[in-house]
């Protein structure tokens, strides 16, 4: 499945060589969608306030075990259609921000892919 390609540093739309809105294709589109699911705060999606990671409720400023954080992020990544398995790796973790990489495997093709993610606490520390 295709999705709009997001610039990894700004996590915003980007353009292709012709100036059109760029599109991500499989397998990268799957890992980018998993990273987007990880970046979604619980209650943020107005169309379904039950989806998202409990960043403010259970993670930022709470100092939970790394295994709990990792499990919550894997659960979020595995909600993406066609994700068979997901693994999460941290590159930076503070009380205010978390960065890392999500690696997923497609259920339909078996292809692996990876995408970076970064989440910052909008409430401060």
C-alpha cells in the first residue's frame, strides 16, 4: 500500500523531483506508517480517541521500565494493516524525548523495512 512520503527530520510532506507531493511505496511505506502510529499520542486522533501511545499518561516524565515502553510502541506499530511483526530500537531516551527506529515485516510479502521516529513531550519535562 502507498502512503504520502514524509521528510524524516520534519515529519512533514515532501516533494519529488518534479515538485509533486512525494509518495512512499512498499516496503518503506509500511514502516513509515508504523512510525506514524508510534508518534500518535493517545487521544490525539479525533476520529478515534482510543488509538495511540499513552505518551503523556504512562511514559513521559513517569520513568517506566524500558520493556513497558518498547511493548507499547510495538503494539502501536502492529496496529498498522499488513504489519506481521515489529521491533523497536531506541537511539535516545530522556524524560522529554525519545528517538529510535521501528523495523517491520510485511504480512503479505514478507519484506522487512525500517523507518526512524522521534517523539517529543509537548508538556515539557
